[in-house]
C-alpha cells in the first residue's frame, strides 16, 4: 500500500483491501471525518484486481466532488486532471492519466446506460451512501444489475457514516462489512431554544454572536435554505468582531464561492460559514470549533396528485443532528449549539427518509426503460420505489410520448434521455428543436436546473435576459452546457425529408411540428430561424417554450391582483408588486407551499393565442346547459377550457327540436326535478306509484328523485315538445311519462290497487293521500255514519288510515279500526264535539245513523 497520511480510517484499510481481493463487493462504515473519502480510493490504486481500470468515486454533491478530488490530487503532489480527476454537469478536469474519477451520483446512471459493460471501470465507490439520494439508490441498483449479468469482476464498495451496514451488505449479496471506529474530539452539546414566534434567522444570529463571544475558532451554522442564510447574514452584519468573516455556502453559489467557504480562514481571522445541509457530510471545513444548528432542513416532496415537487421545511433527523454536531469535533474539541430543547431530540425521526420514497420518479423510469427495464421494481433497491409514484411517472412519460404502453422506450424517449435533463425539460428541448428553438429551450432548461443563474426574479424572461448578459465563469459554463444540450437535441432530429421532384408526384409537405402539442409558432430566441420543411418563423417567447414542459401548470389570473388558478386546479399567488402579477396567463415552472396558498417561485408569461396554438389537443370545448329560473327556459353556452381554466365562452341560440328536448333533459339533470311544471295530477300519480313500489316492489317503478333523474331519457325525453322553454311542457307530459314507466300489463291495475279517490257512504268521492306509509283518507266523521266495516283499497287488502275530521274540517281522531272507534273512543269524541257543533248530528250509535254531509235541518 502506497505511503498515505494516517487518518482514523487507516486502521480499517487492510481489512477492506483483503475483503475486496476475495469478494466483488464490500461495505465500509466509518464516521464523518475518518478520511474514507480521500484515503480509500488512493489505497485501492495499487490493488492487483484494478489493472489499468479506473476507480469511480460517487459523491452526492458537486462541492464534495471537487473538494475530494483536489485533496487526493494534493496528497499525490498533483493537480486535478492527472491521476485524480473529476467530472460533473458544468465542470470537469479529466486527463489521459486519470485513474480515480470523482463524479456526482447522477453521472453513473448515464455512464451505465451509455455503456452497460462499464468498459475501463474497475470499481465503483458509493460515498456518503447514507444520504440515500435517488441517484445514489438508482446507481447502485443499476451497478448491481451490471455486476450480476455482465461484469462479475466489477468491484462495488458502499461507504457511509450512519447507515445499517448489515442491510446494505444483504443487498450486495451478504458482502463483508468493515467498520472504522474513527476518531473525533469531544463536543459539548448545548441547547438554546428558539421561541415559538421567533424567526429562525433572529435566533441563529443571536446564537452566533454569543458563540463568538464565548468560544474560539470558526463557526459553522446550519440553516434550511438560501433565504434564511441571506437574512441571517443581514442580522450579523456590523454586529460581529472585526476579525470575523461571513461566508455563505449553498448549492446555488458558483464553484469559486463554494470552494472559498471550505478553505481555512486566513491567519488571525475567523469564519462564520452559513450553510445548508450541503455541509453535513463529505466536507471538512478546517478551523470550525463551533456548530450552531437550527434543527431545520429543506427537502423536496413530490405530490403525485398535482405532479408538483415542492420544497418543505422539516425537522432534521437525529442522524443529521449528530453529523452536524460532529463537525465541531473534527480536529479539536468543540461545541454544538442546538436551537431546540434537549428533550425534543428524542422526538426527531431517526433518519431522513430516502429520496426514492418522496421524489418524482419519472427520470428513473425513463432511464430504466433505456436500460431495457420496463418494470423498475425488478431492480434491487434498498427501499423499493412506491407504486403510486411509479404509476404517476409512467403516466407522465406515456403522455410525453417517451414510453409506449408496454413501458418500452420510444424514439422520442431516446431523444429525451440523451439530454441529461429532468423529463419535462428534456421534452421541452427535444420538441422545441423541431421548430428551430433548441438553443432557447436549452437555455431555459439550464436556468431551471441551475438555481440562481440570471438573478432572483420570478420572471423567467427577465432571468433569461440577465443570464445572456452575465459573463461570470458560472454563467459561461452554463451557456456552454446549453449549447451542448441544444446540439444534442438537434442531433436527435430525424433527417429532413427530400421534397419530390417535379413530375414525381406527391406533395411537398413540411415536417409537422410537435406530435404532442401541435408545435410552437416561434423559431428563435433572439432572431428568426428557419424551420425544417420551409418558412421563417417569428421569435418564440419563453412562456410558449415552457408549455412543452408544464402544460398542466398554465395559470390564469383570477380575482385579486397576483392570484391565479392553474390548469391542474391548484391555486397560486405571486406578490402584488411583482410584474408577473399583472399577467393574464402564466406558465408556472416552480411552486412552493401547499394547497391554495402556493407561492409562484418561477414562471413566464404566455398569451392565450400561444396556449391555443401549442395545447390544442388539451383544450376542451363542451356545451353547458343551464336553467334560467326567471324565464323558466334553458340557456346553452359553449365553454372552452384547459383543465380547470376557462379560456372562453359564448352563448348559443336556444335549441329546437331534438336538441331542445335534450337541453331540457340536461337542465333537469343538473338542477333537479323541481324545475319541471309539476301539476296536481302528476304529483298524485307519482305518489301513488311510489307507494306501489314501496309496498309491492318490482316491476312497479322506483319514482324517487334519484331514480327519475337517472331515467330521464326513458320517461321524459320522448314526451317533450321540442322547445327549450319549460313553460311549453303540457301538464299531460309528466303524467304520460310517469305512466310509461309502468309495464303495460300493470297500467290498468294502478287505479284498482291505488285509486285516487274513495267513495264514502254519503256518495262523495274523497281524495286519498299517498304521502304516508299507509294511504290516508281525510273525511268528516258524519259521512261515515252507518258504516261498520273499515274502508280499504286494493281489493280490501289495504286498510286506509282514516283522518276523522270535525264539521270544521279539523282532525279529531286518526284510526285504522273504524268499528273499534265506534265502540270505544266515539263516546268521548261525541261528548266533546256535540257542545262545539250543536247544529250537527252526534248519535249515540253511529253505526245505526244515516250518513250526512250536512248540519241538522232547522227546527230539529
């Protein structure tokens, strides 16, 4: 083993080297600061099994990839690009002698997809695997597949600080686990609780000022995001010792600024590094003796229901809190100040959830399809991807034309995968290339994947202008990346068709625009461009390009200034002072927040004409029927919608004939049966039929509201007069329609089983009510004199409920046993009633009295 500095991991190197000589896989568990990132790859350089192959070291972040490559090169007395090189999205230093190549995790999947045998790669080292990024998990799954099917000699080494080594070892075929005890200095953990209403930046600034006054050395402060870092810096400015420098560290910074943050402070000075979770692992910031931890982190959360990935501020896990605290004890004893109560630590989640359980999986599914794996679940994952997220990803890719119904990669999918972009942005660039817009679309894609470029504006058009003017190294690297992406997109285009020569027949048809959206009308980002197949087109706006990526996030202004509704039904807002607040339509690329309170982070304006041109196949034109209660007429309009957005509407002339009848039916379906001109005869028939259905069941029809609305085409539509006005519906229509529901052979029995009237002894025909469980007959008691049997219907099988009335038609008794009433309660009723109504007959034995509907004759 070559001469290497002695670090805590050194004692574990012999066991690790022996394990990899005998086995193709191993797991190394070593605490932060043990030196595994720099010493392990260098120790493996001289191993016989490496031959002339390259060692691929995967890092979760660019800053860690650069730092580790530079540190290893320094130990070899070289510069990056020699024995040790690195490669990432917008920067690389690789030479012909490079044998240790440090890359970010996303690079591995692309390398395997481009060369499944990984020619020239001897080993893959997964560093800081405990971070459980989606790229890391997917890269390991692909590497295991390659090792098992094509490269049994390929070494796989998973290195981590806080992870269940046995679980990972099982995934790697019971690989040996080598553990390093490491070495760290004692860290004094203190707690300074942040008040419930105290902004995190205020609490952080207070804690940092106190630490500077009490402790020596530099300070590393963990905050959830860029905004909190900037606000904390503002609160510290002018209120810290003169020898202290405030240094930010987050992902949007350019490489030079990031590298400056991790360099040791100059002699006699102290650093205050305000960092996101980017500084939790992989990096050693020399001179740090104090860590101040907000206890917060910002993680992406994918919502399959909306197709949105939002950043959510959450409590850190216990593992993350421990790693943050450990940064203070890397090189000497230190102190960690936590901005929460000590007892709250136990309530923190043990580990940060793996990204594969929370992320948009469309990129993973696309890459798997390119690898020939239609079912991602067949790959070996430490945590299987959730089925709902996989289905959502497949649905999106099918919609974008990237995979077919069987999950296989299409030509469009191949073009998208070749762009190394998130699938929506890859689709935007690939489709825009067909209209000569590859460069403009690629610039937009770079802006959206490289935060901070072009300035802080939410308006992508302004950011694009700022990006094009920017001459910083980061901007120039980003522009070079955009040019490469645009070139790759153009290279994937099929060759132009050769127009037929005169006399050969056929038509000279220009190549059609986007097969998914109908194409863009523009042709260039800064000048007109020729479009394949003919013609020169006008420049295209950023918003119209974004329609290819987020057609479901078209937003229309509504109500108050700055409020919008998205095509997917979600609400969103932008600050009233932002120029975007006055836009009629936007395409939203990024949102933060939940439900209807989402804040628009990035968007571009778009015109209605551009929306209609690009998204014609998504725009629905539907006829909406409404009922005007004042005019009792049907109104018909045509609504043009894009999802939840209404693009336009127009009133249509009142329909006639069959169209009018169907419009009336639709109005009833939407507004209920109450809008129909129900007259007494139809209402009575409906109640009679309802009573028969309840008592006898089928085939007597169900005439409840739900049943009648469900069968409008059966009983109402055939009898309508062909007019859109409900006042034109004759009373007989509803009666005839209801009766049509009764089977023909039963129609004559309706009157027999459920008569409308009952003839009492006086000869009067009185109506029967069918509103109760039993039919009710309201009758003055004198009209039933002489009757000693109870009135009934349905051939004497159903007794009527008698509502006995006084001469003034007020109820005095209800009975279903008239003979019993005569013999029982009648005496009390007679005693009470004869005093009230002395002019009427109240015989002692009504069974023997003559029925009457009149008062006693005068003089009697």
